[in-house]
């Protein structure tokens, strides 16, 4: 149990670090291309990054019995569609809202996951999860916006994107209920995002090779690291922990985003933002420690073995 918990924690922390640092690239990567073009290219790069791993693992996916295959295909499509909608809405809103507001509202997937799991899927949620989620959510508010949060129309879009990211986390868990093939899920969800966004970028935008070339640095970082590596690490981590536990660790994304802005573009953290960072770290630590001393919490947070 402990080794699986450690593997999951390390995978999810690295994923949150990459996503946090990618906020800067996402924000500065739309000077010459639109959000749909940005999304399309990042997921194309993600497909290419994960392709070798998928080819090694593909037989595992294809061996699923016929009775469960149709459900599996539906879950794969819905996982990719949820990821596309969440990513696009976030990318679109970053054109109009403050990065701090976007970071806070994106992290709303932290409470959305246990809420959906408990009240719509009727799954048990241990009290310690609600405690950790509450602490992380409060911390993300102080970290991202302090006392200056102002609602904008784009902020509503980011809040909606958090719902799709929450559904994405839950659907990953449903996928593992059928088959243990993390690289296959990563490949097909990236491919789904690429296929959906491809016609849309020509309908609503005017993509050009010159514009893509101008943003190649940001696209490569977001495509290789934020998409190919981080989303795959999320899937690997969720093979060992339940969605409500995973999103608590992933909320560190807000801390890493603030630190990246401090180091890269000299946005110094205020005392209240540092306090927010400490709260998020405290919430993550609680999420890791309580299952070590409480068997009921461990059973509701982690999986005893691969599903």
C-alpha cells in the first residue's frame, strides 16, 4: 500500500508542477494563434509523445472481452471529450481573465470531484477528504486572488471548465475499472482532443504555419510536458488513488503556478499568497498522512492493488 501511495503521490506532484509552470506558456502562447489552434497543436504533440508507449501496450486494451468493449469505448471518448472541453474553455478564458482568477477557478475541480462522486455516483467519501479539500480550496483562494477577486464573464467560463476537468478525473477511474492500460487511455484521449479541435480551428479561426512557428516554444512545452507527460502521469497516479484523493495532490498546481510567475516574470508573492501556499501544502499533507493511521480512510482513498 505504502509503495503504491508513494508512486501515486510522486506522479501527481510532478504533474501538478508541470501544469503550474505551463500557465505562463499558455497565457503567452496566443499572440499569433487562437485558442483552438493552440489546443489542436498541443494535443497533436501529446499524441506523438505517447505513441511509442501506446504501441507497446496496445495488446492489453484490445484483449478486453467483447461484453465490456462498448462501455470501454464510450468511456474513452467521454474522457477525451471532457479533457478537450476543459482545456479549450480554460485556454479561451485566459485571453480575457487574470491568470490568478483562472488558477483559482480551475482548482474548483478539487471540490467538484467528491461532490459528483458522492451525490451523483453514490460513492463513499471519507470525512478526511472533505477536510483536505476545504483546506486546499481556501489556500488556492488566498494564493491566486487574495482579497482582490472580481468576477468577470470569462471567470464563469473557467468555472465551467473545472466541471469538465472533474469529470475527466472521474472517468479515468471508470476506465481502470475495466482495464489497466494507462498509456492507451492517454493516447486515445489526446487523439480525441486533436480530432475534435481540428475542424473547429478552421471554422472559427485562421490558423497559419507562420503563427504556429511564432509560438513554437510555448507549444512544445505545453504539448510535450503539460500534455504528453503530465496528463499521462495523472493517469498513472490515478491507477493507485481514487479521484477525490488525486485532485487534492493536483491542487499543488496553484502553488507551482505562483512560484513560476515569481521566478520567471518577477511576480513577487505577497504574505497572503504565501499563507495560501502553506494551506494547500497542509491539505496535501493531511491527505497523505491520515490514511497511514486510519484504515477506513485508507480504504476510501487508495486502492489495495491494480484494478
